[in-house]
C-alpha cells in the first residue's frame, strides 16, 4: 500500500501542506481528510486549509524571531487571505494583524480581534477609514504612508481626542529582486516616503511636530516574495543610518522597526525558500550590527508575513472537464475554476505544481496546459503540467494556494467564489461557504 514515505519522494513534497499524506485508498489527504471525499461533500472548486500547518508556521515565526530579538511581534498580513474564522485563529496564536483597508479592519473588528494588535497600512486611506481606525478602541499603529495622510490623521485623531501611535512607511530604495508588480521599496513606488528625495526626513519632522500623533518608529516593506536575504540586510543598514540622522537632526527616537513581510514561499519543485530561522537570524544580526554602527538602542521588531504563513497551508482543488488536443502544439485540460479564484498566473505569470489527487504517485505520461473555465485566453492555471492522463471527473490539487488567491478572487463571468474548509485531526470544518446565485444579485436594485 502506498504510504507517506513514498509521498516524500515527490520532487515537490515541500510545497504541499505539512499534514499531506496518502489516504488508505492511495489518494491525497490533508489533515487526515481524503481530498476526494472532501470534494464530494463540499463540491469543487474547493480550498482546503491545513490548520495545523498554519498554526505551526505561526509558532515557528514567533519562536525563531523571539530567539534572536528580545521584543518581537509577528503580525499576519491579512491581505493574503482573511475571513472571520481565520482572524480568530490568528488571535488565538497570539499574533497581531496588518490590515490595509476599511474592509479588512471591519472584519478584524467583527471577529473581536484585539485592537492594540492591529496595524493599519495603505497608501490612500480615506478620512472614513482613518476615523474607523482611531475611534472607539484605536488600532495599535497606523502606518502612515504620505503627507496627506499625516495631516488627515493628525486632524482626525484630534477630533477623537486621541494621540495615535504611528510608524512612518519609508522607502529605502532597496531592490528585492522580485516581480516588478510586487516591488515596493524602491524610489519609483507609490508606497511610502522616500529617503532619497528628502521626503522621509520631512515626514519625521512633521510627525514629531503633530500634536495628535505619537511617532514610534519606522516601517519598510521591500516587496514579495523575496528569496534573497540580502535586501533585508541592506534595509537594516539604510534604516539605522536614517534613524541616527533623524535622531541628531530632529530628536527622533527609533523605538520600533518593522521590516515588513515578503518572506518567500516555494510554489514549485524548482523553488526553495530560505528557512524562517535563516531570515530571523540574518535579519536580527544585520540589525544588531547596524544599530551598533549607528550608536542606537535596540527597537522592538514587528514582522508581517502573509504569503509565507498562509500560502502552503491551502491547496485548491479542481475537477477536470474538457480536453482539447492540438497535435504538435498543445493539449488543454480544462478545470472548473481558474482566474476568478486565482488571478496570479494571469497577473504575474506565477507557476504552480499540479497534483493528481486520486493517484499522486503515478508516473506522468504527458505534458498538458491546465486551463481555467473563464472567458480569457490568458486564463491558464498551469502552463506545462506533467501528469498521468486524467479523465473527466478526476481531481487536480494546486498546492501553495493560500496567499493572494481567494483574497484577489472575483465574480468574473459571475463565478461563485469557492468555499474554504479547514481540516485537522481527520475532522473537516467549513470556514467559508460557497457563494450562491443569491449572493451574486444581492447588491442589485430593480
Ligand atoms: C506593508 C506590507 N506588509 C506585509 C505584506 C505581506 O507580504 P507577504 O504576503 O509577501 O509576506 C505586504 C504585502 O504586500 C505589505 O504591503
């Protein structure tokens, strides 16, 4: 009978969730649940969430960074995927959360997420969003991105009789060598105050002078996913140098530092992300050295992993349908999802592995293109998947589907967003149901 050991021989085992195994029937299982049985119960497409994988990774982040730095908080970047039950799991694991919109903030609040552990990001927060952040129980930090926001936040915090703690988002002009669409910490970016043109210094001076703002420190986010550690190390030096200059010029106190998120996740057999321990060790060491060089005290550290925390914990399940063979050109195998639930291949050219759920160990006999079902030629999920010859009705799993798939999903072609089911200890728990036609027309006014 096939067993876990044989699953470990797969060249892409590292992109599968931690608890992936073979069911007694030889099919793929996660959290002790057979994926075919899950698809039969919940339908397809279906997103399966390995709760243990997520919790273990959350604990690993906290443990590894805490072993190198005295005061650390790990904030889950909710933009990667958010729902009420996930917010509860994040809170249970003792993490904070980075939110980037009034919508994400509202979901965090609806889940009863501790406000003090919320960090509010975004490059164009509206007055309403800022008011929602500072009113009632104010969020822990607003990460201020630009001068307009600084002025507005100072005004709004004053109206709410509060002095809002903030970080300033600074653009250090460090290139993380990732996709242009996900590079954020360079001079030509819509995000943050650039050091290079003097904006960051002006922002520090303005924030210190603002009566309703409490400037606590600096934030950078370089991009995502960042497979090299050097960009984080470079940012440590740039930020400490800047902090020292701001201390001398404006009396700035560097109490908190956030190097953001962007830690890498492997999507395919060819990709290997640095271990969390490696990021923690080298980032901490680079900060220690830079702090010493610039005669600064140790700030607390806030990190914001999104993709690398949730990514591997989810697989997307699709059912195979039509097949189109174009001799000497290509064979298309179409599935029942696509760019409406995962826009990443169309948007960034992202690659995935494709795993035949019913016979994961079977030899590949052909190379096919896995196409989505939506009305775009670019709706391709996997360009060259090597698979056994799959019959209509068979299931394909796409691992590493937790980050930015459902978060960027749409109703294109009036697609119904798929459900999310959490699996753990052979139990399945629905976290989000499938959308319905009633949902599709819920906003329509006749
Ligand atoms: C400010 C900030 N923090 C954290 C993240 C999370 O990045 P990742 O999901 O790659 O860890 C992002 C992603 O865009 C971000 O903009």
